[in-house]
């Protein structure tokens, strides 16, 4: 009961506070975890590097340049032991941002917990494990949608029986927003994914019908919060309302506690700016308010990016700053002393009603198409996101959407945070990759080859049946199988997948009209439309920028070659030569540009190609000069937001190359 003053009788407990952390090595990340916990962080959030996320060991060809960059490399049980050394997993609440290899990482976590003596049924935490959004926006998928959904189903069934406090899947709309989703699309697409997951579990026969409430209770969500915090707060209330309706109507869950919408959040990292990066501090705070102000739709866990994530990898001090933002709101303000601030608000209810109505329509359309898997395979969802992001970029470029310091109020004083000589981001020792490759070779040498072979054979055999794969995966962990070996065994059975790029389904627009005449002139000079290959080398799956460049270039009159994500430098070179392109554009957001770009440049020259190379991505200013010296014709970073200006620059690059 509320007190007379309108306050709650007791102050609410704060949400779980996390910082998303991991880099270099398991030992270095463990030290970072311990420091963060000592500073008041109340949950762990593990960032894994791209090889770990996509099922490769550090010595694989595709892992080159990516090891330890955007997260920690975890190749086997020994690495998992080092990652959680000295951390009591019986007491921890651990979130792991892992999808295609989620079953593998959960098995590693369970094995380490058992070695510590922790009761498995008391383990608390989350594996993200949402493959649908990987096909649409993030790109760290491995297998086709069917087998991927089977792995998720197996994990849910196993955790309900064995680790009932674990969230086996975190339906992730975070990357959908970054890929351009409107609030309506974000809610609708996420609910379509949740329906697909719950239908698969229900239909698998692995969980008794009367236990579907237990399954629903363990489904959590991971959302994005943008700077339009009033709209974002309404979005979260809409999420909760729609989830309650779906789980009651479609799955017959009668217990309101089991139907509660449970979500964690990270605020919008890709909305942070390289220009005037100090402005990101207030953006982060405002975005946090969108998921904390409304008590009835408050996040259960929050992790905030750092002010300098548009520049590179944050340092421990930067992460501490973001943690302190949460702590000031939770402990210094009076927010947690009051009931919901928006109950009865006509404005808020109208906003929520509009989002719910639109999201229901999106969900209905996806179900009419055959469900979310069919909507992925047809390219419908990807095309919708690419088109939505193109509209958003056009509004930003025209100034209709204001971004302070980028397209308005660009005049600025020099920032002491990024002044010349200031070390504004974390630097990864280039020896990390070599050390990790050596370490995994040593690990392989100390195992029993027969035991490893038997475990992998068992995994393949069971993958070809309908058996739950968690027991076989746990057996692989304990015999010393590596991340790459586990994934390779399942690749043998399930195959690999190339998701639709979404470009073909986006209608041509007038967005490229202001440079179209320049492209037409260049076409006359070349005797053909300029051929432009857009490449994503390495394991970086953040393809939004590459897709927007490809769409705008096509609309301006370029002939665009775009084959999607995760290509080796050799594959990009081969495509450039086969298509006889006039320009190669490389998009790298993972920090591996200094390793991968020179390999493409050298490969082109060795193949006799004179096509110039331009590069885009999150590239520190010090690295720009290195890439230019290596032979790149241009380097574009997040501050280069005007796509029409970039298109004009590409015309100039081709023209200069031809003249030379």
C-alpha cells in the first residue's frame, strides 16, 4: 500500500547494473570484471570476440585481425575457468551476449560452475541466444534458421529442467533499432521472434504443456533505448502490454507473474557520435531515463555504453563513468521512492495504444507470411529495415532530424577529452592474437585425441536426430573440445547460411539525385556505369553502414556489387577481379582495419587490379593516416554522415584513378 504522501512504503530495489566488458584475453577480462564488481557493479555482462561468436578458434583464417578486439576470446574450458576465476558463480548474475554459439558458452559456464561446487539449479543469468536478429542486423549467425531455432529450443528445454533461474534466450530488439526499426517495427518484429521460439518449444514435445508458463517466465528481452526517451518509455509499456496479451491468449498462461515482461537494456551505442563525443554523456543519461522512469515498465537490468564508443574501445575509466551514471540515478535521486509516474496519463496512453496497434499489425503480417523464419528467408524483414534506415539517414542528412554537433551546432571548442596526445580509447596489444593462437594449439596438444574424436562424433550423430544437444555439448566441453571444433561439427550436419542482404527489396529513391549527374558523366567517360564493390572483410557483421552506402550508390547510378558479410580478403579480391570493378569499398567496425585493409590492398595489386580502395568504419584518427599511407584512397568515419557527399567523393576517387 502506498503512503499518504504518495510514496512507496519501501524504496524499490535498483535494477541490476552491468557494464558490457571483455577484450584481449580471459585473464585480462577477469581482472576487469573484478575491478568493476568492486566499484558497485551488480551483474556481469560478457562481451565475446567475433571468432568466439561465430564459432572459430583464434588460429582460423577468418579470425585474423579479430581476436580479442570487440570482446574476450573463449576457445575452451581452460579459457572459461580463467574468465571466471575467483568469481563465485553461485552468487553471480551473468549476462552473455552470445547467439550462434550460445549453447556452447552455456555449457562452458555450467562446467566451470560445477567445478566450483555451485549448485547448477541456482545459476542465474542470461544467454542472448536470439538468432533471428542476427540474420537481420548483427550478422553473427552460423547455421540456417531451422537448425538455429532447434538449438535455441534445446537450450530452453534443458534449462527449464536443470537451471530454472537461467534465462536461456533474450529476445533482442536492440540491433533491430540500430538497423533502422521504428518503435512499431521493433516491438512487432521482436514479438514475432518470441512467438517463433515459444511455438518451437511447444511443438517440440520436450516440455509438458502444463509447463509452458515456466518457459514463458524464463523468456527475457534485450532492448535498445534511443534519445527520444518519451517515445522509448511508451514503447516499453507497449512491449509489456502486448507480451501479456500474447502469452495469455496464445499459450494459455494464467499466472500473471509468469506473464511479466522482463527485459534488460543497453542504450543506443550506434547513436553516439564521433563529432563532439562529450555530447554522448547527456545522450546516454536521457536514454537511460526512457527505461527507468516508468515503474510499471522499468528494466530489470541496465548496461550503458561509454561516451567514447564511437571512437574505439572504452577504457576501464570510461566504463566506470557509465556505471556511476546508473548509481547516481538509483541512489541519489528519489526515482525509486514513487509508484509509476505515468499511470492515468492520456498522452502516454495514446502513445502506447498507437505502438501496440501498429506492432499487432506487423506481427499479423509476419504470421501471415508463415512466421518470422519465412519472413527472414524471403528477405521481407531485412528489406523493411534497410528501407527504414535509409529514410532515417535521409532525414538526418536533410536536417529534419537534428543531431547536435553533427548536422547542427557544429562549432566547437577543442575537447580536453580527445586533445592531441590524449589516449582516449583502450588499445589492444597486437600480440594478443598470436598468443591466443599459440595457447589454443597448446590446449589441443594436451588433450586425449580419442576422447575428443568420440565426443565430436557423438555430437554429429545426435545433431542428425531430434535429440537435445545440451548433454552432448557438455560432454564436448569436458573432453576439451574447442569452440571452433564444436561449431565445425555442427556445420558438417546443419550447413552454413548466407542471409538476404535486403538490398533487392528496397525501392529506388530520389536520394541519390544530387550526385546522379556526376555519375552519369563518369559513366560516359568509362563507357559503362562505375562498378563499385562493397566488401565486409573479416567477421564483423555490423552491415548497416555498408548496406546504406550500397543503396545510396545504386540510387546514384553506380553498379553495385555487394555479397554480404564475413568475407576473407582473398574472396573480396577475387570478386573485385572477376567483376572488373572500378572501386572497392571496405566496411570494418570491429577494429580489425589495420590487419584486414592492407591484405586487400596487397591482394588487389598482386592480382593486377588498379581499383582504388576506400575504407569506412569506427577508425581512430591515428589509424586514418596509417591506412592512407598503406594505399587507401579515402577513409570515412562516423562523422562523415552525409551520404551524398560520400558519393561525390567516390566519383572523384574513380576519376583520379583513371587519370593516373
